[in-house]
């Protein structure tokens, strides 16, 4: 290496820009590792850090995906050495990307200066300034996107309403307001105060019946009792019926079911109850049947058990955490007036024109969200309250739902 080249490299390395990036890399890698350790390994992070931790996680998310793929095990996220590797490489890549973009924009600016030397000086200066600032503008835009997807949209809860006509609905239940709350995912990503707010908002809709379609808890048993207690105000105020989701099974299905039952939620996995009047639930057949099936991924799905002994003329709601159940042949042997599901979170990201690129369903975007016609019944899929694997939402804000049953 020539002396001049070495001097130029040295002066670049010790420039304020490069030293700032190096300092930021060290600080952010340390911060990211520490926060990851607190939240996912010690499993003891405060709710007040939830959004910061989500942001740090998103910034190095490609690293976590790579760790899970190349690490040979799904649980790389719970390992300290993977946390160090992913955060160091992840923030290093962001810093390196910024420095490369910075160098490219400076060269392009110099090139623009050469080819536009015949144009007016002011236009030339404006263009070159914009070009040189492009990497910083990209950082600001990326930061804005990060704040929107991790802080603003996940907290922007919506109330979505639908009227659902049901043939043969007894006059007593005409106009019955069914509140659906699903996928609250109490755990490292979703705070108790946010779920409590969703429940408060739900009660403000003055429902006659509340249905909970699973995934109350996320990752581990620590949050089981709290996730169930958060539903208690609902169960105290209105008849409340629920089924389990796949994440409840991961945490411990018996404990989740027991905790919810203890707080007044009538659990109907492969079972049913009936609403004889607007205010009460009962074992006695008649009125409106509210049945449920087990989770498609972790439990048995048994429509015959769910509807055992229910007369064909009795209108039925079916709770199924996973909407793919709508496509099962076994379901076609039974009358279902409305199936209520969650699980998909609407894909959590929905892009204009494309829609949701990743929906956890065998049927693509068909059951991602909203009211959908299945082969044998209508299905309502709520995008849910919380978040699952990915700590962000874009174009799919959290929601609770009010479905008004009307006599067809
Ligand atoms: Fe979920």
C-alpha cells in the first residue's frame, strides 16, 4: 500500500463520521445484548422498556432470522452467545451500510458536480447537497418507520363492527352484540396495561356476550395467571366464553384453561354452552349455542364433540382459534352459523396492492382477517390485540370486534 493511500485510509478511519459510527456500533450492540438478555433470557424486563426492546429487536431482526436458520435450533433467541453475535453483527451491518451509502453519495455528488458544471451554480449546489444528505435522510426515514411500526400502530387499537344475519335466530337474540377479543399474547412483547385498555374499550361497547379466541399468553408460564386475570373484568360484566390457542398450549394448556376458568371464563374447547337469556350461560341445550373446538396445531379438533346433543334448529357460534378449521371436511356435517377465529393477526404486515405477505394459514390470504365465506359457514377473523413472533405491525392495527347478530 502506498504511503499516500495509507494516509488517506487513516484519515478516513479517524474522521468524525467513522468514529461516530464505531461508537454507535459499540453502544447499540451492548444495549441490544443487555436488553435482549433482560427480556428473553432473564425473562424479567419491565413493561416500560417494551417498546425500546422491540425497536432494538427489529433493528437486528435479519440476524435473528439467520441465527434461527443457521443455529440449528429454533431457540437461538434464548441464548446469550447468539444475542451477542446477532447484535454485534446486526448493528455492525447497519453502520457499515451507512458508511458505504455515505461514500457512494459523496462520489455521486462529485460526479454530478463535473457533469453539471455548465448549469447554474445554485441548482448544482442544491442537487449535490441533497445527494450528500441522502444517507442521513434514509436514517431519518428508517427511524420514522421504526417508530410507526413498533410504537404507534401496535398501540392504535380499533373497534371493528359487523352485522351478521343468522337464519332462525330467536327474536330474543336479534341484535345481540358479541364482543370478540383475541390473541392478547400477554408476555415480553405486549404489556398488561395495553390488554387492560382493550378490555375496557370492549366493555364500553356494551356487549351482551364476550368470546375469547385464544393466545392469551406468549412464551412461558410466567404470564399465565396475569393473562387470565386481565379477562376477569370482562367475565364479571358479561357472559364470557373462550377457547385456547396454540401459544396457550406452548405455555401450558391445563394451567391456562384453569386460570381462565377461575376468573369466570367458560372454556369450550371441543365443548359447548348455551345462552338461554341475554345474561346467562347454561349447560341446558336451547337458545343460542356457543361451541368451541381445540386448536388446530396443538389439540384435537372435534366438531362432533363440540356439537354433541345440539338440535339442528339451535343457532350456533363456533369458536376456533385457527380459521383453517373452516376448510375441514368434518365441519361440513354440522350447522355453523358463524365461526369466530384469530391466530393470523392479519399477517401483522399488509402492504398496498400486495396485501399480507406472511399469513400463518394454509390458505394464503383467504383467512387473514375480516368476514370470510368458508365452504360451510361464515368465518370472522380478528387481527387480534397483541403481537406474536414479530414485534411490529404495519397496515394491520390491533382490533377488538363487535359482531351484531341479526335475524335473517
Ligand atoms: Fe396469536
